[in-house]
C-alpha cells in the first residue's frame, strides 16, 4: 500500500488553494484583443487553406475546359493516353492504337507536353 501511495503522489501532484487577491484588477482590453486574435486566425486560415485550394480548383477547371483532341494527358489513376474525342462530361482516351477507354473529364489530372508518349 505504501508503494501505491508513493507512485500516486509522484504521478499526481497536490493542488493547493491560493489565497484570494484583495482587489483583483479587471482585465484590460479583453474584448478587443479577442477580436484581433479572431481576425488574425481567419486571415491565417484564408491564406493557408482556402486561397490555395480555390486556386488549384480554378487551374483544374481551366485545364478541363482547354482539353482538345490530340492532347496527351495523365489520369488520376496514373494512366497516360492521347485524347481522341471530347464531350461535355466524358473523354475518349487512346492508350495504344487499338485500345480506347472512356473517362469522365474530372479524372484527368494534368496535360503532358506534345510527344511525351512517344518518348516513353
């Protein structure tokens, strides 16, 4: 039992009550400093999260809008191919001369420079 008390006293420190202050001074600028901290936090979240995400979404939207027949692209699954046909929501991608697949436009991640597929 003595060992258990020793371990408990080591892990859990005693809490002693402090004597109350005679005249506690009111906090100065509590509301204003809270508003400033909140504004800094919102600005931080905007520049760290929302702005880069919306910028990437805009770049992806522009990429999907600029796809044309003959472009070489990479899909989200890592498939490389050449676009044979583009519709509003789908793209026909030629993997080789005899193999074509139909994908949603949103699955295209990036466009490759011309001639990349021949060099691979």
